[in-house]
């Protein structure tokens, strides 16, 4: 006699067709479809933590159904377990929806921790927070009477602060792991290589920078620009410590010599000098060679800037010529006047540029304005005070502005990306105001026809990933619009 479960299985396979009978995945999809939908709804309601007991009961039914199917077991048993799973998941969804209102802030903290990758980068802290939330939610889930539910709700409210703190700790640990773990691993490697003893300067700097990065994250975990750069610099120092420790080991093992190390570094500098066609000497060490190379590079950068500006001006001239000529030579004299004026402006810009050293600033053409880009006007960190140390550069600015007695002037303040957007914008505005007030008091600009604007970190001219780039971004731009 054919048993009833086999008849049920045969009926199901006939209903699905011959292809399904030969495809186990199709059979599973058909059997589990309703239960999978209930499981998806439960997960969407975060029932794992908001209704943990009914969700876990559903998960056990689900696992039994899967195991029975994989073992080729009784279809009736599979369907019975799937029914139990579906009902439990549906119950957990309803319970979770009711419980969620008691845990609004903890759930927000959970979402932030999840977004930071706490379940991957801070697994222990994440599991502690999950367990705390699940325990508090389970008490609500088990509460049957109105009185016991009210009592459980009161305990849930008291537990909320602890749950938030646990998720917050998991979030911070994940952010630190994301930004600092690579450096920590390198420092552990350096320690194993005795870098603390043989490369104490690089090792100590890496430790110090790593501590600064961690402190910055503790202060504001969402402003990651500064800690990211500190961690990168710490990583560089850690790599340097590892390198020095490796060189020391090779010398100690007679695989390397100090002379070989010096020659290696000299060859590296020569590889830079050769394309520049700059002769370098190392008879007194690397310092002279480095100074020579830096001068050559500065000269090339200045030349590139001039060439780019020249191309831009030529393009503007061509566009202006085409517009002025309009297909005829009737306006040739007027065009010649325009070209002569532009030539005078170029000469004026060159004259102004001669006032400033590369460390103080540069002079640019920007549309119809002449721009004094003052990267050397260094304010104290977080401050906007102009003092005696700025007088030499500001005297040159006064001389430059004297060339444009009737100009409209816009003074722009700019910062690097460290700090919040709001504080950077406010600081840049305060610094621009300070420069405007100084120049107006000196009588070289009119406060009526001059404006001060703060742009914060929004208009960088260099990468904020390097100290030099950040130094160039912390600047005052003075835009001169001559009549």
C-alpha cells in the first residue's frame, strides 16, 4: 500500500510538472515560498532583536524543515514544520512592530552602529548590544497581561540608555577599527622586529600619531578627515620603523652594509635628478642635493603655472577676437586696443608676482580679476589675529593693491578640511574680515567697494591628504576687479 505522505509528494510533483520533479531547487522554492515571505517580513521588522523568542521558535521550525527536505524525509513533516515557522515568523513580526515604539532611540543607535560595520569590525561589542536589546524586548514579548506589559515597558525604558551606550560603543569601536587597525597591525609587526629599540623616533611618532587619531575619533567620531590623515601619517611612520628595523637586521646579519644603504639612497635621488638635468653632489650628505632638486622643481612648477595661465589668456583672446571681428576687419583697431590692454595686464601681473616669494603667495588671472593667492599669511590655529609677524607680507599686499586704485576688491578666506564644515566656514569668514579691516585701515581699499567672504573648506586648491596641501588650502585670496 502506498503511504499517505508519498501520495502527497506525488500529487505535489504532478502539480509542479515533470521538470520540477527533476529539480530539487524548484521543489524547495515551491514548498518554502510562503514561509520565506514571512521570514523576510520578520527580518524587515527587526524581529530577531525585537521579538527574539517567537523569531527563534520560527527559525527552529525552519531549520527542521530544511534538514528533513535535504535528508529526503517525510513531506508531511516538512509541511508541518513550515507551517509552524510561518506562524511563528508572523507572530514575531506583529510583536516586533508593537515593541519597536519602546526602543526608538536604541534602534537608531543600532542603525548607526550597523552602518559603521560594527557587526564586522567590533563583533564582541555588537553582540553585547544585540543581547541587551533582545533581552529587554523578550521581557515585553513574554508579558501577557496589561499589568505585566506595563511593568516590562517600564523596565525597557530604564534599559534604553544602557542599550544606546552599548551600540554607541560598538559604533565607535568599528570606526576605530576601520581607520586605525591597519596601523595597529603595523606597529605590532614593528614591535616584533625590535623597532622600539632600533627605530625609536619613527616608532614613537607612530604611537603618538595613532593616539592623536584615536583621541580625535573619541572627540567627534563623525568628523573623520583629521583622524584619517593622522592615521595615514602614523601608518607612514610605522612603515618607516619596520623598514629601519629590517635594515638594522640585515646589517646585523652581515647581509647589508651602511655604505650600501647610503648608495641606495643616493641612487634614488639621482633617479629624480636625471630627468630634470640637474647635477647633484653627495660629498657632504643629501642636504645640498635635496635643496638643488627642490629649487629645480619649484622653477618647473612656476613655469607650468605661467604656461597654463598663458594658454588660458590666449583662449580668451581668441574668443574675444572672434566676437569682435564678427567676420570682418572693421573693428581691427578696437581689437588691437583690447590686445594692448591685455598685454598691459599681463605685464602688471608679472610685476606683482615679483613682489612675492613662492612661500608667500602667487598672482593669477581669473576671468576678469587679478588674484593675490596668499598661502603664506599663516594665522594661529583656530585664530584670526593679524600680528607683527604678518606685517612684511601685508606690506607687499598694500603695494600690490596700490597698482589698482579704483578696483573693487573681494577678500576670500579658505581653510583645510580639518574640523567641521560649520566651524571652518565661520573661521574663514572671520579671517577674511580681519584682512579687510586691516587693508581698509591702511587706506589701500575702500570698505564700501570691498567684500569679505568665507568659504571654509569648500574650495581647495591642493590635496587635503598631505601637510603641504593643507598648508596651501589655508589661505587668503584677494580678487581685484579693475575698472
